[in-house]
C-alpha cells in the first residue's frame, strides 16, 4: 500500500491531482533551458553582425519566448486550437514580466562582476517555478469541475463505483428516470440510493437530474440528500413552479435542455436558475452514446447570453478526453468514459484538465 493511500481519501485525491498536474514540470524546465540557449545564441549572433545590443537582446528574448510557447503547446500541454491565441497572449505577458524581473536582478549580479549568461541562467532558474505556476493558472488553464454519473434506477453497484473513482470527482451526478420520460428504463427509480450515494461521498456535492415530465413527484423526496436538483425544460407541469419549488427547499435549481428540444424553451423560463445543463446526446436516459457535435453551437450561443454570468453551465453526455477541451463551460458530467476506463481516477483528471497534460 502506498503512502498516499494511507492518507485521508480527500487529501489523497488532491495530492494525486497535484502530482498529475506537475508531472510535466520537468518538461517545462527542459524546454525553458533550451529557450534560454536559443536566446543566447541569437543574441551573440546578432551582436557579432553589428546589431545594437538592445535590439539583439529583444529579438533573442522574443524568439526564446515563442520557442518555449510552441514547444509547450506542441509537446507538453494540450491546448485547443481555438484557445491558442489566448494562451499565447498570457504566455507573452507572463514571460515578459518574468524577463523584466530577471533583468533587474541580473543587473545586480552584473554589478558584482558576474558573467551575463551565468547571471541570466541563475535568476531564470529561481523564477522558473513561479512562472510555471502563473502559466498553469492562466496560459494553459482549462480546469473544469467533473461529475460522475450514477443511475438511481436499477442495481448499479455504488460501492464498486466508489472503489473505482474514490473522491476524485468534483461532484456526483445522479440520474433519476421515471416511466413518464420514455427512456426505456424498466426499473423504477430507487430514491433511497441517493442516501447511499451521500453516505459514500459525504463531502461532495450531489446533483440530482430528474428525467421526468412530472418532477414535482420527486423533488421533495430527494431534496434532503442532494445539493442541486435539475429538471427538464420539456415537462408537463409549470416549469417556473418546479424551479421555484426547488429554490424554496434551499437547493440549487437547475434547468436541462436536450438536443431534441429547443433553446427557446430556456429563454421562455422566468424563474431564476443556478445551473443550466445541455444533454448532449441523441437519446436521453441511455449511457454510452456519442457526443452530438451540434451541442457546440448551443454552447457558443448560450455563452453569449447577457445573463450568462448568473448561472453555472454544465454539459452531460458523450464527454471524453477528446471532447472536453472543446467545451467552454464550468462543469461536465461523464459516465461510461470514466467508469469503463482502465484507470478511472486518471480519466477524471484528464477531464478536469481538458487533457492539457496529455496528448489526445
């Protein structure tokens, strides 16, 4: 048994996640060393050609920064193409700031008779880790909250799922499907399973996704065991009443729209919602389906709404390590991608970081 496994499960999960995220720090440092070498070679070459020292220095630094950015994007971090311009902007700002600090401290060493290149290497080494933290936070940041889906129907092995994923997920997403939804589920929802799920993950948020045309039948019963309750836009009851009823129980009120529905349903809702979720699969209620790429258009449209800042945005259905980086949302839900993975905990970490730390 490893030392990490002897720790509190929540603390162990955090340590594992940190180790996962920082495991490419070494690659970042190696790339940084080569970028410094490129900077020095460029500076010396341009200086010998007679270019003013300031201009030669600027060109060398710019070339070194771009080299470091390109190599990190290509070999170290996974950055979606749509976000690479933003990443480059942050990278230049942070690296430029790091160089400015470096220049000040290097000047102090030069005044004491140190060699210019040795001074640059030493100060850069001291600043490397701080720059790395800033780059992880801004240049290559795409951290998402990941929930693992569990059905309240049937006899899904909650204990077995806990043994697979531990406390790695950010929240647990429970799908409750009844006969009114037409999802082809023979088993009736077993609401006591929510209490069992809460017992296994007492420190995690529990989201209940009610897949029913009459959600009021379930809301009061499950509210004591969950933190958020999500209902569909297409129900046979007044939608505003359902959402307001959830809020009155001091639970987060969530609204779900499926690909077979219309975004107009959401726009027509007058009640306050804490969460908006897109069900990005063709057939709601069945696990293992492929992601519907049309959902990307919905995500882009919703992100442009004036009220976007007032709710959390979640996508559920067909999420895997290839899809997650395309989604500009705060939360994602995955079932089969995690539970059927060879290493479920590592798969959760891939989704949390949008595969920025591994090539897809």
